[in-house]
C-alpha cells in the first residue's frame, strides 16, 4: 500500500489535466491515472479549432500533450495505469489499478469522461476524424458547403442535424425505423428545416473514402434498407454519429450517486458528489455541453473544491486537537 496522497485524479483529458494543474499549483502533489485512453477523447480528434488560445487551431493529441506537460511542470505525477476498483467505504479512500497496485487518497477527483456510442463498423473507425465525427458542435465548421449525414432518431440526432444546417448544404438523417424517440418539438423542427432530408428504415453499412494528397477523405456511404436488404450508395462528405454518449462510470456503479443515464450527480454549482472528499468533473458529470473548454473549467472547479475541503478537514482536526490540549492542561 502506497503512502496517502492528498489528491488522486482518476482519468485525464481536459478535465483531469486541468484539475492536476490547479492541484499542483496548490502544492498538493496530485497523481493522475490516465486510464485506457490517455488524454481522453481529444486524442482521437484531428484539428481542434474552438479551444481558446489557438487561433490557427491545434491537433487534439498535441493539445493534450500541452495539458500534460503543464500539469507535470507543477508537480503532477502521471501514471499510465487503468483504475479497476475504488473503495469509498473506508477513509482514506483506496483505488486499485490494473496492475494490482493500491493507492490511498484523502480526496478523489473523478474525470473518466464519456464515450460516444458508435455503430461498430470497421470503416467508421478508419475514417474517424477524416469525415466521421461524434460531435457536430466540435466539427461542423469543417463541413461548410458540403453534404453530410447524421445517424440516429433521438433528440441528440435532431440537435446535431439542426446545428449542421448552419454549415452544410444538406443534412441526411439516417434512422433504422420510421418512428422516432426524439421529442415532438425537436422532430418538428428537423422536419420543417428545408436542408434536412430523412432516410428511414435504413442503416449505414459501410463508410467509403479515398486518399487525396496523402490524406484519407470520406466520399460517401453504403446504406442498407432494412426492409428490402437493398444497399445503395450515397455521396456525402461527412457522417455524424448521433446515437448518444455513455459516461465512463461502470467502475463506480453502486458506490456513488448517479442519474438514470449513468452520469455522476454533483451538487449544483460545484463538483461535490454525495461522498465527502470525492469530486467529479468533465463529461462524466456533464450530459449537456461535452466540450473541452467546459471540461477544463469543471476540472479547475474540482481542484479548488478539493483544496478547500482538505483545508476544512485540517482546520477541524486542529480545532479538535486544541480542545483536547485545553482539557488535558486544565
């Protein structure tokens, strides 16, 4: 068993690394378990143009490496291990890694993020970041004056499609059924938008593309009609997966309060969870915005919350010790 650490951060990405930067600057010597995707979702993103401070854009992996170096500059220790278990039943809390190593922490910051639900196609992965995306808000700008497709039938798909009409010439919504899970108001908005077309009772069979100027480029989709089995080719320049996100919280089931969708519940206006000394930040507790900049902001909040919580515990401890000293010397 390792010595007790002031702050243990589970997960990296903008939230985890920002928490580490602030905790490091507070001389709390945080340790960061980077998990099975060091740097988070941005490491599978190509160019990031909407993060402040980079007027010419920056590659996702490069941005996360900058975050990591800044955290390490202030004393954060980054550990390339995956946390497989947590024990919040006894204080200080214990985390166990995939190597069987155990670490104890006075505070825990959870920043394990969320993962976009994908279709599971090999070509979907091949063209991820080269035409395929799971975030219209992040990547829609790159598809100005181009035709794109969105997969899904819920509010997420409708929101993505409506946002994309600001840039694309046409948005095709591909849905497996002819009925939708989307709310009536969102569906009506999509149906009334002249740029949006619907391809129903269908699924994406394959993403097509080619190499241009030594770069992969998506060129279209093979679409399967689920009633007839017929496959047709659709020329388009982008595919957005709008079937929702899954928070990476399997590790914490039954150990911390979550909502019905599996997102960790935090106290309004803070990153406090229902477990004293345990905080959550980034996409793991944010089903609404899911942006790098908002994740970084909540990472800052979590470190400040943890620092103040530790100060309060130390103050209460000193007060108790002072009372004991007074009694023993009275």
